C-alpha cells in the first residue's frame, strides 16, 4: 500500500498494550519527545536524522505503572520550553509536574498540583511569559509555584502577539446535554466566547488554532466531524463567564 512518509524512526520500546499518546517537538534543537503513557516511558529522537538518542523512564520518578495499566492516553502530558531547554512532564495520577534538562534528560525539579479529576490535564509552556498552563492553573516555569488560576475553563491555546489565552469549558443545557464553549481571555478578562455543538456527555473535543488565518478547528468525537470557527467573530461572554483573574493570569 502507498505511504507518503519520507522517513521513520523506531524506538526500542515494546510495551504490552501501550502506544504513543502524546508528542512534542523542540523545534530549535530538532528534538522529538514521544510518550508511552501506560509504561511511563518518554522516547527522545532527532527529527531530521530520525536517530533515537535516549529515553526517560518515569518509573524512577514516582510514576506508578500499576495505576496506569490499560488506562490509555492522558496519564502523561508533556511540554517543551525551548528558551530554557526544559521538558515539563505532567503525571496525572501522581498529581505532579517534573522538569527535565533537555540535554542530559536528568530530572531537575518537581512540584505537586491537584487538577480537575473529571478530565486529564492539559499542559502548555508559554516560553515568552515563563509560565506553564496546567488546565486552569498558571504556574511560574522557574519556581513551579502557582501564580493564579483562570476562573472558567482550561487552556487549549495562547497567542502572545494578541496577549490572549483560549480556554474551553462545558456548560450544562439540562436534560443530560452539555455544550462546549471556547473563551478568549485578554485584557485581564473573558473578552469573547464561541458556542460549539451541544453534545450528550462530558467528552471534550480536540482543538487546533490557526492564528495566522484567524480561525480555529474543533474535532467532535461524537460525530467524527471537524468544524471551523472564525476568531474574528465570537460574542460577548455571559455574566457568569465574564469574571476576571489576577493580573498575573494574563
């Protein structure tokens, strides 16, 4: 069968049931990090040469494989800070963030955090602001101290050129139905919102933001569709959604 791949890399990890669930790239160093969540392994490789250069075994750093068996994606989330050459690792079950040196792959720091138990964590590194977004928490990337929280939703994207953060949240419509909303947080308040499709159940969609072309996409698990939304539109958030957070959250 046809394949359009130009190259491939095989990391020498053979888990029983596991597969890659998360990946991030350090573009400035051409380095790829890929996670096998049930075994607690992060594989590291160079993107251009496809050379595998190492692995991080999270079981050496409190990761509990017994709780991870057959649990699937979401147990380990990762983000890279290219300015600091750091890899941030969120361990969902252990409620911890670990910090690894991107060159030596040695753990340098860790901190404990409690997040929303209804969903696995979303982890982002905002290198320019030296903060980490963990669900709705804003964490100093150097000290690993929580500085503030967003009062509604959890982070799915940010745009430093506009000084805006984008969050997703579920709103109950009654009768077992829910609706997702995307919020734009800018000027230290919830400035815009977009109402997405009503769904039955609490499974959040996947999102991709194309700031250059001023739109975002939402992928719906329930009907298999991907829908496009205009970032130039959006409505004024309702009163219950317009509360602000401390200035450190912007």
